[in-house]
């Protein structure tokens, strides 16, 4: 589920917290537990977004009951179209064992705002996309998927109040919104692929743990390579995030034999641009590229072609 880029960001954030709080003596087991918690937050966010989509679709039945219970009813009140409440893709998500487990385990069912669900459904029901959807008598996977995608991209993500509420509930929103959006759209296309019980694959969890531990345990080795490249820069005055990204990047160059060096350098340039200063991308690029060239000349980089493993 989670990407290596997302893992790098979470490792960087944990290392930053350790440095800021002066918790250098924290035990590896504690750090791994905290890292796993941060990774699992991505899964919880995805489940929350999916639940909002499901609740908006299911609200059609509630809306129909409310209109049918009015004292003075019209023919229209008695014949509200509830096709979307039976959306086949939505029900595959709702009945998915992994999804239900995480909703219950992480207490996500309590999070969606009832007033917002109602408002969102009414907005949906007035749209041309929805009217076209309910006008079709038959069901097909394409239209079932597209209406849920519309709820997600054109109603949820387009609503400032919903984004604000989500940011309040999930501190990881800014970091995880991109991957969450990708995963939601993937699940809507292939709901059978949904298994939120595994927030990270075993190989990526190994990568995450090893990256965190390597940066902490190989501090001296890493700084011996970084310091000579800083020239007139005082290491103490370099942005903390930049220094952490350099350590992580050099760790990957030296100790992660299946990750291509070009991928490593490009990833840390991008993270530096997003999480540090305007000049950080260029700074990280220059230092890592220089260290990379030195390591190659010293025959210290030994990478395995993952395609031949």
C-alpha cells in the first residue's frame, strides 16, 4: 500500500522528532513501534476516506425514508431513486473484511460528520452526473465506479470544509494525501484488491526499519563522508532536515544494495524541495552526487540488479 517515498518521509519525520526532542537514546524497539504507528496512520486515513464515500452513497436510503415520512407527501417524495445505495462497487468495499476490521479497530465509524454526509449527498443528487447515473436502468462496472470516483474527487476533495475537518483528524494529511488519493482511485477500480489490514508490505517494512536503524547506527560513517563535502558550510548551521536527508541518502547509497543510486538521489532531491528550503533540492543534489562519484571511484557501491534477484 505505502510507497518507498512515503516511507522515506516518515523516517525523516521520526528522525527529526528525535533530534528536536533530544531522544537519541531511545531504544530501537520503541522507534520501530513509533515508525509503524506513523505508517499505519496512512491506512487509517484511507479507510476514513473510503468510509465517507460509502456513507454518502448509503445516505440515499436515509434520504428516501425521510421524504416518505413527511406529513404531506408528493409523488416525488414517495419515489426517491435509491439506486446508488445498491452500488455494487460500494458494497464490495463495505463488505470487505479487512476494511470492516480497520473501521472497527481504529474507531473510524465515529469520525464521519453526519451533517456533512447529508450535505454531500444533496450536492451529489443535484449534479448532472448523478442524474445521468440514476437514469440508467441497468448496472455496469464502469458507471458504478465512475459515480464513486465523482463523489471522491468532485465532492469530497473539492470541499474545503471536508479537507479542513480531515486535517483536524489526521495530522498526516499533508504528507499522505497524494498516496491516499492514488490508493482510493485504485480501490474503486479494483475493490477486490482492498486489504487494509496490511498497511505496508513485508519488504517495504524491512526497508523502513533498516533505513531508520542505519541512519542512527552508522552516524560516524555517514558524517565522515558528508563533512568533507560541506566545504565552507558549518554543519551546525545546515538545516536539520537537509542534514537528515543527506544521512538517509548516503545510507541508501552504501547499505541498500537493491535500490539504484539514481533513484535514491532523485528521491531525496524531491523530498528536500517539498520539506525544506527553496535551495535544499540543489544543495542535497550537489552533496549526494559528489559523494556518489567518490564512492564509485573507491568501488564502495555494490548494487544488485533487482530484476535478476
